[in-house]
C-alpha cells in the first residue's frame, strides 16, 4: 500500500471513529486481537493474510502482508499463507493472489 493510501486509510479510520463509538471500539478490538498473545502476532498476521485472500479484500491483503513483514515474516511464510487462502476458496481467489504477489514484489520480497 502506498504511503498516500496508508495515510488515507488511517485518516478515514479516524474520521469514522470520531463520528461513532462503534468504529473506535472495533479498531481497539482489532488491535487487541492481533497483538501477541497465546498465538504470536506473526501467526495472526499470516492467518489474516489467508482470510484476506479468501474474502478477496485487496486492502486487507496489503495490510496483513505489511503487518506480517513487521512481525518478521519471510517470503516462504507469506506465500504459504496466500496458498492457504487459495485452497480455502479456489480459483476465484486467483485475482487476489495475483494482487498479493504484486504487493510482495512491491516490497522486494520476490
């Protein structure tokens, strides 16, 4: 995700939170769930990447790849998480998998 897209995502998240407590609470819940716990943050980010592929959410793919990289993921772990998503939903996820590979390429992972 480009810096502008990342800044825009953060700005819009704040805008939503400023206008309704639900969005603020949901954001806090998301941060809490993805924090280190019984399952390390790295594994949670990789799981999130698989789910993002299954749900065909490009913004989520980028967010989870960046989170996984920050948590120490390597190339093989990221590709395996993408493959789990593809297996979970089938060939309909190929456009999202291609997008995920473009994000890996953008981050010099490939």
